[in-house]
């Protein structure tokens, strides 16, 4: 019923779907210390301006909680890694900063560390499973409707963009990926935007972001 409702509302141009929110906002069960404690490996992602299609290899994000907020109000450090087929990394900043907006709801804002927090963009952990070791991450609620399939998606620019499937385990588990995709579909997301990430033969070793 929920999936049918989201498909109908998306087709009518209502995005995000009525009642859309993060899992943590609904049950208060999100734990920022669990989330921002090490590296996540991306299994699927939506290409966006600072992580364009082609950089689909060895994509990872390492999070840590700062001992004290920065002068600009950031309390999270994020170290990103991605490669193309030639092993080259994208030209954008590798280290970003985040500001926790609502810790139990899994809502934050992210930007390059030199920008004021007022210019940061939404970063929502839409759904997660601590035991299963996965998270569905979105650049805020999806606001763009797809009339062809009645779903919703984010933009592909800087703020309010992106959709990612994160797992703690680097090796791909297709059954788990399909499980997370089903969660995303039930939330009303357009899954056609997602591309696979190749996590095989990766030599990258995550480090802790400290800026």
C-alpha cells in the first residue's frame, strides 16, 4: 500500500511523498556515534556534479566526530574517496565537514570545510540497520518527480542532491543491496538514478578525516 501511494503521489508531482521522513525521525533510534565511527563503502550511488558518472570504483566515505565544533560550527569530518577506471580521483574536495542538525533523526548538513554552515546542504540517513551494517543516504528529501514511473529523486547539483547505498562491508552483497533498494523504493525514490560501484581490487585504505 505504501509503495502504491508513493507511486501515485510521484506521478501527480507530489515530491517528497506525503509523510516522507527519515527512519530515525520516526522512531528516534538513530545513533550518530555508530554512524560516524569509521568507513562506509558505497555499493550504488546517484551521479552528481562533484561525483560524476565514471567515478564508480572504490567509493568510500570515512566519518568521525570532532572533539569540538569548528569556528564555523561543524562537528563532523568526512573523508571521501572515489576513482575512475584509470585510478584517478575526482577534482572536488576530498574532505568535507558536517553539522549535526538532529542526531536521533539522522539529519545533518554537509559542505566544504571553508564554507559557512549557512551554505551547507542537507544530508539525511533515510534508513539504516545497525546489525545489518547498512545505510540509505540522501541529500535531503527527494523533491523532483518522475512522471514516467511516478517516483521522486533529488537533483544532481551541489546541495539537495544525491542518493547512496552504504554498507560497512566493502565486498558487495547483492542480496543486501536488493534489500536496501526495496527500502528506497518503498520511500518513493526513483531507483533508475542509481549506478553500481565496483569495490573489487581496491587498494585504498581509509584514513580518519581530521580537518
